[in-house]
DNA sequence: AAATCCGTGATGGTTACGTCA
DNA sequence: GTTGACGTAACCATCACGGAT
C-alpha cells in the first residue's frame, strides 16, 4: 500500500518565514541510514501482533462518519509552503546521526527502512516499548500499531523517557540520553490504573532528541498533519497519535507566538519611523509658516526656491520638482501632512492617508506628475 | 539547596466544518 | 433546501513538570 497522502491546500503560507525550497524536502527520506542503538533493546511483546491487526483494520476500514480527511476541513490545510532546506539545516545535521527514517509521506529510499507504510513488511523503527492501553480505543488501536517485531527493523531509537516518580520508569543520563526506555504513556496509564498517589500528578514526557528532531523535520514538511500522517508518524516514533498531535499543536502555537513577536517588533520600528517622520514634517511645516509670516511676499520667491500649490498646499523644493522628488502635502487648516515619495517602501504610502484624504481643488494635477500644476487662469 | 526561569508536554474549552437524518 | 445533532480537528489559554541557571 502506498502512502500517497493528499496534503490539502498548499496555497496558504502559514509561516512565510519558514518557506524553503521544496526540492530539498525530497532529500529527507534519504539520509537516515544509520543504525542507532541507544539503551536496551526491548522487543515488542507478542500481543502487539494483535494490536497491529487492530491497527491495520483501523487503517483500512471506512470511518463511520467523516473520513474525508483532506477535504472535510478547511481549517487544517497542510502547509506545503513550509519547506525544508536541508542545506543549511542544523536539525538535519543532527538527523544525519539519526537512524534511517523517512517521513511517511515520502517515498521510501531504496534501502529505506520505511519500506512501505502502514502495512509494510519492514519498518523504520524497531519498537522498544509497548504503547499504553487505550484511552480512546480507536486512537490506541492506531497508537499500538507499531510494527510487530520485524527482522527488518533497522534500529532502535532513543524513545520515550519518562520519569515515574515512584519507580523511575525513565531516566536520562548526564548527557540527557535516555537509557531506560519504556513506553511513556504506559507509565501514566499504569499509575491511573493503580489509582496511586501519582494519579493526580501529571507526568511529563520528554521526547528524545531523535524524536524531537524528527518531529521538527516533519513539521517543516507539513505544519499540520492529516490523520494518516499522524498515525504514521506516531508509529515511526513509537508515540501515541495524540502525542504527535499535541506536539504539532504546541509547535504551531509557539511558532505563531514567535512570529507574532517578530511582527510586533517590526511594527514597533515602523511606528517609530513614522513618528519621527511626522515630527520632522511638523517641524518643516512650522518653519514654512514662520517663513510665510515673516515674508508675505514669499510667493514671489524664486520658483527654484519654494513652490506651494495655493489650493492643495503642496510644497516642493523647486519648481521643476518631479514625481521623483519627495514632497509634502500640507493642509493648512488641520496641519495634516501627507508625504509623497516615489519610494514604495515609504511608510506613509504603506498606510495610505493617515491624516485624511486630500481635499478637492480646482488645480489640475496630472495623474503621473502631480506637481505640474496648471492654473485655471492660464 | 532553594528559588526562579524557561522550554515544553498535556489538558480542557471553544470554534469551524462536514455529514447525516 | 434547511436545520439540528453529532463527530472531528484545529486553535487557544493555561497548567504543570523538569532541566537549567
């Protein structure tokens, strides 16, 4: 069975700053060919064969209600615009050290361990732990669906690290590497089942570096997951689908937060720039008014020195001023100033008419050269 | 060793949307 | 064709754990 996943609407760039060349992403499925063995290898128990069957059944059976996972919602378009660039990607450098993994939505590499998706005979991951009992049967059926022991399993991943207060399910050594690996959520479930003291304390899962890096890469591929992708990813990482889902949710939220901070900073700078420009123009206006007061014949000044349209009160530094020269439109009644500058990056242009629209006046401004005035009298 | 900060996994509520009766 | 119930998934605010300082 091919894992040809429809990724939904790719047109919406959620995270523009993350956009990267698409072609690079296709390399992702290639590189993880290293066998990694961290910690004890705990082979999956036999009853998981049953779970696998459940899972595959879950995969193939039509869902009762809405199984059109790609079209049903518009709110979860898989963002294909977030594209990885392996060339300068530190995470990928990390991932070079990772076991052979490929994203489920990538075609498997030739010798890839993820040789086929959900029903494939070989897996990218030798499962070290038994996932927890179900809290949601359907989900758990999927969660438990990590492949049964496969001779083709190519590596063991540093998996769930979980610290069970009572009995130290998971610990990290001084370098943060997991050395006691079991299913993370199982611990919590056991706690729940035991109804022990720990039942009220939330257990904190820490994903391994490899899991995080892989999720990170997946996120760069698609910052949302459809259910198939979620399941496949969960399976590969030996996490529950819910955990993958939550990870993506949190990742999206925190990326958005970061972007918001960046945007805020940018707007702040824009505001400062505009404020400064406004101050400068006000000052210029005052100077012009002072000049007008002190010299009522200012209109007779050489045109090369100062011109001002008596109607629109637009001031230019000389009469031959063209549209390439910056100028200011001043409303003498309100003191409103509108700058005119050919530079498209001008903040005043970007924000339109912050001080109100220009007044209508009988002077004819040509559209392309607004300062070439034609007097009605002439 | 205790306090604090920070990153992050997890949870519950809300909202939007699709399907079905 | 419209409407309400229901399921699903995303988003959001928040909590809480645990490592770092």
